[in-house]
């Protein structure tokens, strides 16, 4: 494993996903402790993000998901030593647009999937829960890896998030079974 300084220097010379991948392999005792704390935060807020999908009101669920994701980012920023209090509105807008986009895509997918099934309400909620949990998880992963590189979390934009999510889906990391409430509660209780 490369030294932390060498790996961070290499990551700084990279762009986007490559920099994120290099940063994931950097390990120091201090960074390991921060990663463990950030990973616990991501797991907790992924569960909350999944739960927001069960709010039956379109709009209110987006606001709740935005609040969950913004609080997750704030908590992780505290772990990594970033003061983003002055930039929370910008962060909330960024995550809000992403949450709204995810909700709209979920509606489209649910409509198509449920038009062929008698279990319309269940399938729609399950799809929305999986998408909401996945978005929260991957937003957390993106922010974590960027903060490990020393990037200010407020500088992450909507397209950074969209590109990251698309890359994760293309790499086959979209696994709705890992985002079921039972799976998430089990993961949280294991800590």
C-alpha cells in the first residue's frame, strides 16, 4: 500500500472518479478512524434516506431526503474538519436537486413497472425506497472520498453527483437488495 502522502499527491493529479479511487486506498491511523466514523454516518443516513421514500406526499419526501442528505454531509464534514455552516444552503440545494431527480426517475420507473402488476403500490414504494437509499449511500461515498482528498464539500456540484451515480450504476454497484430496510437495520445493529 502506498504511503499516504504519495497516494494523496497521486490522487491530486487525477480527476473525478480516478482521484476518488486513489483516495480510497490511502491509509493512516487517523484517516482510518475518520473513515470508520464516516462509514457509520453513511450507513445511518442511508437508512434514514430509505425511510423518507415511504412518505406518501410527493414533495414532502423530497424535502425529507434533502434534509437527511444535507445532515449526513454536515456530520461527515465535521468528522473531516470542514466548517460548512455558511455553505449549508448551497449543499441543501445540490442534494435537493439530486433528490428531486431521483424521485422523478423513480416515478417513471415505478409507473412502467407497476403498469404490468397488480402490486402497484408495493412495487412503487419498494422502487422508491431502493433508489432513495442508493442515492443517499452514493452521495455519502462521494462526499467522503472527496473530503479525504481535502476538497471542500461545498464545492461538489450537481453534475459531480450525477456523474458519480451514473458511474456506480455502469459499474454494476446498484444492488437494491442491499438497501432493504431489514438489511440496513441489520448492518446498523452489527456496529
